[in-house]
C-alpha cells in the first residue's frame, strides 16, 4: 500500500513533569511549538493522560501514567508560545478510604 503524501508524521511532544508537594499538585509542561490551541486534544483519566496536537504535517503525541491518582475535573490548562501548562491536583489518598470498625 502506497502512503499518501498528506499523512502526518508523528513526533513526541517534549514533556517536563514534577510534583509540588506543598500544593499537592502535579505539573505537566508540554513543548508543542507552532500548534494552535484549537488543534490540541488532551484527555485525562485518574491514572493517565493522552495528548495529540496537530500542526500542518506533524502530529505531536504523548501518553503516560500519573505517579498517583489525580482530580481530573479540577485540572487547569493553558497554552501560550508553544508551551502547554497543565496543573492537576493530586487526590487525597485517604478521601475514599474505608474506616474499618473495630469489634
């Protein structure tokens, strides 16, 4: 099968990640130069992420797992000058813990 000349080349979006212990927040920074905000598709689960961002004939891609469960509905993201900044609060590990009755 011959490849179409319009197929996008995939390349990894450069990622820098760190946890801020003081604010219990996971910070993700993706370098995706030249992409328009409308062409960024970011999906999160409690334990993982998937990023696709289109730019002309290039598709930036990245996926991975989080170090611990996160609060996906409290996520904040911004994109400026080729840098996608994402702040995801970490879940309180005791929030849904079961309190065992002692007899």
